[in-house]
C-alpha cells in the first residue's frame, strides 16, 4: 500500500533525514585507509544513538547490523566485518536507514578511500549524477518509468556503465520498505503516476564493467548465512541514494548533505510550515 504523508509526518521524516545526513558528513573524516568496515559500523551506531536515533536496518528481515558496507566489487547489502580493511584506492558504499521518533529515512554514499583512479572517480560522478537526474523526474504527474528511463539512458547509453536492474528504490515510511518499487531502468511515460505527499528513494547501483547483472554471494562466516550482491566480472560498483518527498514545488530531499552548493532547490522546509 502507498501512503500519502501529512505535513506532520514530513516534518518527522525531515528530522530523521537531517540526522542521517549528518552521519554521512561525519563519515567523510572517518573513512580512510587502514580502518575496517566494522569500525564504520561502530561509529555509525554510536553517532546515531547519541543524537536520539537508531539504525533501523538492524533486525530487519534477520539482518544483524545497523549498516550495509560494500567494498569495490560488492554492489550492495554486504555486512560490516572486522577483517575487511580498507586500502588506498578502494571504493566503499555505506547504506544506512535511520529512525527518529518513529520516522524512517534511508541513504547511501560511496566514498573514495584515499586517492582513487580517474576512472573510479568517473564511476562515482556518473552514479551520483544519475541519482539526481532520476530525482528531478519525481514531480507530481510524472510516472515511475520517467525516473528509471533517464537513469538508464545516462548510465548505459551516455557512459557505457552497467545499470543494475534487480535492486530498486522504494517507498518509505512507516517502514523502511514500502510500495511502490522504483526501478532505475524503464520506459518514460509508463508505470505508477506520482502524487504529492509520496516519499520514496532513488538509489542507482552502477557497475564499472558494463554488466547490469548481479552475483549472489554468502558471507564467509559459519555463524551467518547472509546473502549480498557483487559484480559478476569483478569490476567496481558504486551506489548513491536519497530519501525525498514529492511536493507541488518539486522533489525535496530529506537526506541532503552539506554543503548544499547548487542543491538548495532540494532543501525541505516542512518544519517551517
């Protein structure tokens, strides 16, 4: 079921999104060569709890952790690990859902670890730009297919990367996964029509090798049979994700990170209304 959010609910989600965005801002200084992905998990847990929130992915469908942390060829849903040490030149995607006072938001950023190659930087730039192109299509009266179509064209036709099909964006609130599904591929003019008050995520996952398929892998831990996803050819992957509200004034991003330079049009002001 798709829920249309009231101004009260949007204010609550904005508060949750601000906390989540501030976590990602702090992680810019935390993530560096030599740390483990488990240290990122510990930092995120402590930071969000100390600011009045909780990492709501923990316990969802049996997941044991508060973050998903995927490195290099890992596309999504990889677990934080004590023995997964970040090296210079790695790419690390941190995916987090945050609950504050019962309001959920969801975001992901792929960070460079130290100095990265020009081609890896292009992968990050294209993936982030694809996300914003998709968000720009999320206006009242457009359709779900308008979002996916523009992302697919930019990723595949314009940049010759792989646009993952099997993992999609989604509605959010009151739980972290709600209807509708929001694919990052598709046909313009097709699919569900977008309405004011919907809150959804757009979260393209892009493979440097040009393949759009994903490979299922199981965590190498005798106490954990969690499945995550990797590129089938071993190439690197990136993901960027925001939670946003569809409004009469265009999409308003609830998880927008500072600095806002050039992105002020996305800033929500529900708490001022």
